[in-house]
């Protein structure tokens, strides 16, 4: 036997773990592989006073989302009581300052993801002008024109969201519009049995989340301004 063959044979006899590692492709024996990541959503909504980080586990074989170590503005935040192994929610009250960058970092088993929630440089406001106050009604299957005014830093986009109040089928409308949009024709076919509809218009902006832990679909969102109206069925 050659010197090299003798050495390899000795290693295999002395170290059975060597064969195990070869068979497993060299996987880390310490814990599950989290390379595919978790879907992370960070947001700063409404009055910009609550920063929220949501961590969603995509593979049931990966570590629980409750193992997430989350820091918001360098402060470690505990998971919300409603969190589960598949989705953990972390929230922290922050100062609603303009031009402020709120940082966040998520760590699980040594893998990290991080991002920034950046507030606008100037105050902003959304005001719904159509339908006007006193005439905020709807008729099922009759399209309804929604219009709004906006003052402030130009957002990346507007979101229009409709909710059927008092129903288990809550979402009746969800649209994403360009920054220069100021109106939307609402289709009301899904409103047939709704006594009231809440419409919410938001000005918002997104930013990416970096790091190996962040799976595709991870995003940070800041809501610059928002307004809501309730429409009553005629």
C-alpha cells in the first residue's frame, strides 16, 4: 500500500465521522441549515411611532421564528405574545421624527438580515376628496370613483385597501398605484353583501433588506401618510 493510501485508510478507520460528513455533503452538524432564509417584513406605519419586524419561517425543518434575536435602533426587542414558531412579531415604539433612519437587525443561528426604515424629510398628508363628506355611500355593482389629494415628500407608490366591515371576508379591494396617482375607479362587485366598506389610502415607500437570512420577498416599508373613510351601503 502506498503511503497516501495508508494515511487515508487510517483516517477512515480512526474517524468514522469522516465518512458521515462525506455522505452528508459536509453539512454543519451543529444545527439545521437556514441558508434559504426567512421572509422578513419590516414596517413603520401610520403615525410612524411603531416599528414592526415580522419573521416568517418558510421551512418547518428550520429553527423556530421565536429563536430570532431582533434589534431595533440597537435595542433588543422581545417577541409579541401572539407570536408562533412559524411567525414571530417584534415591535418597538420609536420617536416619530422626520428624516430619521430606524435600523433593524434579525439574527438566527448566526445568519443575519438588516435594513433601515427611513422617515420622510417633510410632513405629509393624504386627504380623500371624492366621494365628499356627506355623500360617502356605495351601491353594489356600481363603480365608485375615489380621489385624493397629497401634500409632502413624493412617495414611491400609493396603496388603496378596502375592508368589508363586519364580515369574515374582509379584503374587498387592494391596489398599488404609481406616485403620481390621485384617483382610482373602485369596482364594487365584491361588495354585494357589505353594509359598510372601510377604504384606506396610504403613501408609502419600500427598501430592500440585506443579509443571507432574508429570503426573496423580504421588504421594509414606511407609510408616509394615510387616511381612511367609511362608505355606507345605499
